[in-house]
C-alpha cells in the first residue's frame, strides 16, 4: 500500500455508481455467447435498452498491429466483421446498438452495416509513449 498524507476513499462515487447501475446487467463473455444469451432473454424492442460493444481495436493506419491478444487466438478482422453482422441482426431487440473502435482506412469495409459513424478525437498514450490525439468512432446500428 502507498503512503498518503490524506487518503481518500471515494464512497460518494461508489454509492452514485451503485445507484445508477442497480438495474444494469454486466457480462464477461465472448461476444457471440453474450449476444446469444442476451437476445434470447429479450423480446423485440420494448423500452429503452442499449447494447454497447467495445472490441479490441483495428490496427491504426501505418502503425502495424494494435494489441489484440486478449485470448490465445487474438482478434482478427474476421471477428470484427462478425461483430458487424451480429450488431445489425440484434438491432430489433435494442433501442441502440453501439460499437466503438479506431477510425482507420479498413473501418468502412469491416463495419459495413453501421447506419451512422460518429468520429471524434481522444488523447491517448500508446505503448507507454507520450499522449497524442487519436481518431476514434462510435458506430450506430
């Protein structure tokens, strides 16, 4: 444990989070298993339900491969294309289906079914180097 002159325990923030997410469900599954489990439990869209997917990012243009080794198999372009296909197919069950990723040249060909692409800049540290801006997207289905 570190030594702090004035230790801070974020009880207010923890309480706020607990209240806001009391009715939320969190999963830690392969995305195909997640989508199958969740959509089987849901009727066609009824009320506000959102699905947000945050897969490993596509490689940045000209920078080689980004970190994708969350599993022994890695996360290849074909898996991104599967996310695109499944995101489109589950849309009737949700008010919003959202996927985040890098903005890069291969994005449009990989995520063909997205109805809307919102591009924005973030400041990020990549490979322990200095913070610099990067383009990200939020894909709407």
